[in-house]
């Protein structure tokens, strides 16, 4: 948001404003992750003093791997899914270039050990 002078609060919502910049945000995120797959996980946990993390909306195997490597024996993975029919009832509409990239489907084939 700061980099491109976007409204940070609106980018956190499920709104047309966010959709307008979604591809741009995905490209920026992918650029950072390509250079360092754990960039955002490390950034989020860097100054944390909390004893428990609950990570919601995880989208990549590299993120799961970061937490499993950083907190061995303390990481529990729970996956919650919804079929497309339920997602559509909630207002989801599939968009090419958004819903077929790793940020949206990177865990489609993931199974925990």
C-alpha cells in the first residue's frame, strides 16, 4: 500500500478496490517470495513473543515448511476447504490470472504427513 500509495484499509477488505489491485499485489508478493520464500513468514514472526501462532489463510507449501522447520514438534496443520459451489454462494467468482496462480491454488495438491 505504501509503495504505490494505495488505501491499506481497503486492501484488507473483500472489495472492488482490492480486486482492482489484486494482480499487482500478487506480482509484488511473488517477486519477494522468488527471492526469499520465507520472507513474509520471517517478517511476521520477527519480533513476536507469543507462545502460540494460529496461521489462517496459508497459501503456500513454503510457508508451512517455514513453520514446521522453525517450530519443530510444535506445528499442527489443519486444512479447511470449501467446494466451488459453496464459495460461489459466498460471492466468489473465478478470475483467470488471479484464481489460477500459486497465491490462490498453491496448496491444492498438498497433503500433510
